[in-house]
C-alpha cells in the first residue's frame, strides 16, 4: 500500500522540506545520504521526485538535520531562522571540512584564522 504524500498547508512536500533543511545545514545530497545510509540517487528521489521516506529513515534525517520529525513531515513548522546567504553557506561547508581534519592540522588552521583575524582587527583599530 502506498503511503500518503505529506504536503503542508503551504503546498510544500516532504522532499521540499528535506531539501530546505539540508541546504540550511550546508549539506549536499551526498553528505546527507552518507549520514543516513542512502545513495545520492535515493536522496534525489526523495527531494525531487516526491518519494516518501520510511518512518525510520525520517527519524535519521531529522536527527542529522537538527529538526523534529514533525517539522520534516510538515505537521509542525520549525522556528524561523534568518535565511543563510551563499557566502555563509560556503564558509560553513569549509569549516565543517576543517572539523574533520586530524587534531594537529585543525589546530594549525585555527591558529592561522586567529592570527589573520587579530591582524585585521588591529588594522581597523588604527
């Protein structure tokens, strides 16, 4: 038996919400798929073609995306956050990559960021 497609009062499908929350977290379809155990092809199926994920998969997606299952299925709207600008999204993705580095490399990059920020702050103060 086919599951009923979840459409919110705004006409947004579950796949639309998955995509919106995924982008807000700065994740690609591949990254989200890896975290929940799906291929990018299946992620595209859910987001674009309107497939409805199984309940246990919705739970995994909601956890990774930092939202409730109710928000993901459209039963409840999440609290509104300001839209993320493309520049911020790019920076967020890069910082997430830094977080995945070995501790020694991560520490070196953070020291470099601190040094550049300090230097920039001194210039502005002058």
